[in-house]
C-alpha cells in the first residue's frame, strides 16, 4: 500500500483508541474507582451497540431478513452509530459486496488476503484506492430511500461522537460518574465492540466447520458466536443470508436472533424470513456426500485397494441415492403443502418423516465413511 492510499484518520484512531482505552481503565481504577452502575451501563452498551450492528446494520438493513417498526429502526441507527463502524449506507455497501464477491478480489474484506487484512487492515485503505471502492448508491438504493439513513450518512461523525461517547457519559453523570461513563462505557467499550464485531470478518472465515457449503470460506463455530452476538454460525449465514437466524437450532447461542424473535412476539418487528427445513437439510446432505467422495478419492490414491473401495462406494452410494430420492419426494410435497397453505399438523407430520429420512442418510453416510476408512486394512487382513 502506498502512503497516499492510507486512510490516516482511521489508522490513527485504531492506534490511539486501544491505548486510550487501557489508559482510561487504569486511570479510573487508580483515581476514581469503578461505579457499579457504570459497569452495568457498560455491559448494556456492549450489547446494545453490538446488536445495533448485528441485528440492525447486518440482518435488517443489509440483508432485509425481517421488517421493523420506526422505533426499532431508530434504536438500531442510534446504537449502531455508537459502535463507530460508519453509516448504515457505507457499512451495507461493503457488506453486500462481501457476500456478492466473497473470497475474491472485489470482496472488501476477503480472508484470502490474510487474516489481519480481513480483521482490520482493509479499513486503513482510503476509499477509491486499491480494491476499496467508493460507495455506489445503486447497490444500496433501497436504504438511500430512507430519510433517517440518509441523515445518519450525512452527519455520521457528529452523530457517532454523540452516541458513542457523550451519551454514556451523560447517563453516568446521573450518578456522578461522567468520567467513568466517558472512559469505560464510551471509549473502552468501543474498542471491545470493534474487536468483537471485526471477528465476524476474520475468525468466522477461519475457525470452525462447513456443514452447509464449501463454496466459500465462511465457517460455523459456537466459540466465535459467543463473541459476535451469534454471528459465529457464519457458514450457514453465507449459504442462506436472508434468514434472520444465524444459529438455526433453538439452543445455539444467537442473542441477535432471540431479540428479533422476542420483538416479533410484541409486534415491533415482523415478516421474519426463515429458510425452509428441507432446503437446509438438502444442503447438509450435499456437503456430506462431497466429504464422502473426497474420502473415497483419498483412499483410491492409497494404492492397491482401488477396486474394493470403488465397489464399496458404489453399493453404498446406491443406498444413499435411494434415500435421497425419498427425501426429495418428501421435500417437494412439503413445498406443495406450504403453497396450498395446508394445516399445521399435516406439515408437522411430513416434517417428521423428512427429518427421519435425513437422519437415515446421515447414518448410512457415516457407516459408509467408516467402511471406506477401514477398507484397505480389511482387505489386507483377507
Ligand atoms: Zn462473511
Ligand atoms: Zn451478511
């Protein structure tokens, strides 16, 4: 990167803010003391501003995975601004490009350019240089229509300073802790939320499994979900970005999903988009077959046993294909039923059958994998 391509204000901010945050924490610890109410405010701000990004900037504005009332949109804009990650318009522009060009040259935070590039270094390049494009409003025309988002985009810096620093300081001054509010709930919290949300672009494309697709680098991991407000189920998210959930199982840690769901129960948000089960399970089945094929390939290469493995694979695959056909038939009648808006109990019955078929596929695939793994040894014994 050339000197004149560096975004100096951003770079300076990311050098100075962590230093300031550490100094701030030390200062408060030594001279003022941590006020319990300020600690509570900090925890609140960590969640409110983080979910402003994940629930607001990401799942609502960038992906339109649900619709929200004015109040909720306002709150997202307010707390999202306080995360200091630029305006909804700019953020969504980058994010939509991330999905469109994932892992390729035009992906603004492509992991293929290195872990640290995806985490933070991409931000240090001035817009209009290198792969960092100017914001093209055509890609975010739907968002540009919203006067609140246009206002936030135009006056981002003052709004951000107000919401991220002055707001927590003013609240904390209610219990006489203006400085603690500014340094802990403001500055230190900003640094924490930055690193936590940046993990979505770095760690979530690096650590974990790929149960839904290997066409991109995104990965599922409950560990990253813990730091990223539930966005750690990133393999699922890249495969099905319109789903309002990232962790689709009820127990998977995705507080962003839980909040959206809870808000839908009291009418604050609606039209929550969910990918139908049969599509999700089909993706998982496809991935499993891919893994099976890769394993067989590897074993073929291990010389001498190609024939026995080929025979094993062939007979096993015939079984899998039969199960798959049954699954497809169930899935298409499920789709029909949904179209005809059939009763809940009928769909439920069908869903049970579908899941049973899926499990059978899983079981057979695992058996076959074991068999292939063992293959050469068994043959050698004979
Ligand atoms: Zn991603
Ligand atoms: Zn996304």
